[in-house]
């Protein structure tokens, strides 16, 4: 069992990839959000590992380092890294599940559609649809992005718990090109939804400042799985894995995985 920056030179302290593996047959891939780091998934990773799962949460390209690295990263980089990590996890775990937070949920949906034997999918406030104003900004990024530079994008409502908000290691910025990359990634993820066959649970706060409730409902409705469930989390903002109500999130995720990933092989 280890978690550290051994192969991630230049990484912000605390933002390193998570690797909690002790030989379980059941693996869980966790994917973090846009501009954020595995720090937002560390509590959930610990809960799942304590429940008997091997857990990995990679630091995605451009994240957890510096803003310049972030602005150079692209959707293909993020998706490629997530896909590579899933391949590694599947190479020594017969049963695998994926959980993604925010943009990580979009990545998770794409991977789930590519993986017919995936045991379970967990979408945590998945960023599957960009608001209209942001879509316009994304489409016109070539006109304004070059001279505008990185812009502040963090909302206090993303994490309502002030102590957890202080711990967050995300950049809190975006650029025109990065917004465009996120928009395009959302489109790929939405197209992937009907091809998902793994049992799928979606958890989101009704108070989420970034994703409307109707988007969560539409996302689950378009998911191809015959076993799916939408759970509303109380008292949280967007990053529900660290915010108020996180114990409910952990309980629901553990329950879903225990139901769909056999326990008797641990």
C-alpha cells in the first residue's frame, strides 16, 4: 500500500496520485475533476480501501502542478491517462468499477461505454453538460482566449464546508482553450451514455452551483444501463466527496459497489 509523489516530480504536496492496493480481486478507479486533484477523492479512497477494495486515483495530466501545465493539457491527455490507468487496474483485478467526480464523471462515462464487463459505475456530480453561456464562450475561445489568459473560475459554493474549502488544491482558474476542451469532452461523454451497460449510480447535491438538477436527471435517463439509481445528497455544494453530507456519499457508494462487485472474492 502506498501513496506518494515518487514518479510525479513537480507535483503540489498532497495532490499526488492515490494507490491503495493490497491484492484484492476487486479494483476501483477514481477520477478527479477539472483543475482539481486526487485530494478531493482521498477520503472516499480510504473508505473504499477499508471496505476491502484496491483503489487507484491518478493525477491527470496538467493537474496538481502549475497553471502553465494545466493550460497546455488537452482532453485527449486526460482521457488517455484515465484509459491507461484502467488498463493497468484491469490487468490484475478480475472485477473493476469506476467512479468519477465532476469532469471525472465524464471521463468515467466514456470509459464505461468502452468496457462492457465493467462491474459498476459511480457518477459523482458528473459534469456532463455545460451551461449555454459557457458553451458560447467555448465556441468562440479562439477570439478571446489568447489575450484573456487564465481566468478565475472557482466558486465558494463548490465546497460549502469552510475547513474543507481551505484544503482544496485545485487551480481555481480556466482558459478559453481549456473551457473548449471541457465542452468537447462533455459532448463525447453524452454520446457515450447510451452504450453504458454497467449498473450506474449518480449522486449529486440539489444545491450544486455548477450542475443543474435537470442535467443529472437527463444524464441518468440517457444512460443505457438497466440498473441505475439517482441519489440526492443533502447539504453539499459541488464537490460532494469532501463537503457536508459526504458520509451519505460514502455509504451509498459502498453499498452500490458491494451490491454489484462480489464480496466473496476479497
